[in-house]
C-alpha cells in the first residue's frame, strides 16, 4: 500500500483522540473501494477509460447520425470528442492541484470548488443519476444482447422473455460485484476494452461488406417538422451518452500511485490519450460507415440492421455482453464507494465483508429490478443522457475550473470554458426533450413484465 499521500487532509491534531481518528480514517480509506489500492499502472487507466467511455452507445451512433443528418451529425460527433477530451484533461489536472492532497472522487472536487454542502448537492445527485442510470441501461443492454444471441443462434427455439435474459445477465454481477476495488476488476475491464474494439470493428466491417443498400436515403425520416426536431434532440442525447466516461475518471486516477516528483497525472494522461485514440477508432468508423451504408433506414442498434452472417452477429452480441459486464462494474464501483462511505463514516458501521456482501447484492438486485420493469432502452438513453451526462461530462469540469483557477476574463482559457459550458447546457436542455418523447411513444405499446 502506498501511503505517501494518505488522505489525512492535513488535520493531525496534538491530542490522542485526533490521532485515533486519523488511524480510523486511514483504516477506512484502506478498506473503501476507491482509495484502498494505489498501485495501478498507466495502461490500467487506458483500458478503464475505454471501458467506461465506449458503451453500447456506439451501436446507436449511426442511428443518431440519421436523426441529425450528415453535416450537424459529423460536427457534433467531432466537437464532442474534442470538448470531452479537453474536460477530461481538466479533471486529470485538478486531481492534485492542492499540494499533498488528492481529490479521489468527483464530489470531493466539487466540495473544494463550491463549498462542503453545496459541492455535495451539485455533484452527488448528478453522479448517482449517471452511474446508477448507466448500470440500469447496461442491465437492459446485456439482457437484450443475450436475447439477440439466443435468437440468432437458434432461430427455431422457443422464445424466452427478455426478463429472464436480464436475470441471467445480472447473475454474473452477483458474483463480480464482490471484487473489492478498481485494481481487482482490471482484468474484467481489459477484456471489456478489447471487446468494445472488436464489436465496433465487426459493426463497421460487416457494413462495408454489405455495401451501400439499394434505394438508400439520407434525408430525415420523420414526416412532420415536429418529429424531425424531436428526433434531432434525441440524436444529440445519444451522442452525449456516447461520451460519458468522466464520472469515474477521478476514481480511476485515484488508483495510480503519486509522489510530489511524479504526480499521478503523467501516467493518467498517457492512459487517457491511448483511450481516446481507441474511442475514435470505435466511434467514427461505426457512425460514418453505418450511416453511409444504410442511410435513414438504420435501426437504433446497428447489429439489428446487419442480420447476416448469423455467426458474426451472434459473436458481436456476445462481445457486447462481455463489454457491458466490465462497464457495469466500472460504473458500480463509485456507487459502492459512496454507499459504503456513508455506512461506515456517517452511520458508524464496522468495515466488514458482511456489510459489503449485503450492500452490493442489494445494489445489483435493485438495478436488475428497474431494468426488468423499464426495458425501453433507446429513449431512456437520450433522456438520462441529457440530464446528467451532459453536465458531468461537458460543463461541470469547466465550471469547477473557472471557480478554482479564475482565468482572466476574455482570455483563451476563459473563452474555451464558456464555449464548452454553452454547448453543454444546450445538450442538457435539448436532448431530454427528444428522449422523453421517444419514451412516451414506446411506453404506449408497452405492457409491464410481458
């Protein structure tokens, strides 16, 4: 365990009680999932970031492009890539801007910028919406991909309800969730990162092989102007969702060792660059080639449009399942950390394996239940995408940056941050509108637990 930067927050008092407190704090920190293990290598950060970033969202990018059209679509894709890389750089820089202290969690940074209470109120709800939201959406994705795999491999078999597939998918997490910290899931995460590259390649490779469809059209699909506008907003939400890795970035960086001479931002940034190159290799070919080949007849999951060859699509679906398993764990870890912190620090539970066992099983069961109840996947993505992904990814880092560093007005840094904030706020306001409309349309035909 590297202890050169234990999070003692510099309040070592003279009396013994504060020393006991410190000792207890340190014990708790060594038990909590995020701060317990600080010996990660830079490539851990690379594949953790890829796993967190490239979600199953990549498969809906061609569909998002069909809702946005060529010009705006490509512009938003590229802009998002640049802006999120910039805000990610800010997060990595801010992790250790106070000498001798590390902001191991997003809300600790928020508290430093906005004050103890306000920081919590601003960051925690958003971070929880994102992390729990992603876990639920991934439960549905995992279940759906298993279902697709089953139907592709055995088209004559008896149909099985999606509910059961979600349960099968959840069963994996009842086991994996008990891995104590980020470093212990690095194997799962590496597998997931490799898979995301594989199924993205299958998606655009198979599209190229199918070549441009006869009678392909690139216009907007909706008949009415309102429909077109709503779809446009929803497409924005899908793209916002595709770039949502920032919620776990400080938590990932917290696992990297750090000394004053060699701060953790060096290796972390190296990992982020590698991750972003991989993200570009996953996103741009899939979005552009998928839309180019199928036009506006593309399904909201590109694998559905590519029905044949069956073995390839089945394989891609299993890759999605493996990847989503890894992503679920990466997003669940900070939630476990929050719940366990509250239980141990506020409610004075003793840090124990039993506590962990109950907390984590309860969380997996909870996300599974919600996923089974509301499996309309696409709309939820756009809806959550706008509300919580846009702020935490596109503009909260910029606001924190402005609050802490106070760059001079109308300078380059000031302008850059404000442009990101305006772009992010637009995304936040517009995309839930489109997402909500899709949910309403899909919920009309939906029967609970059918």
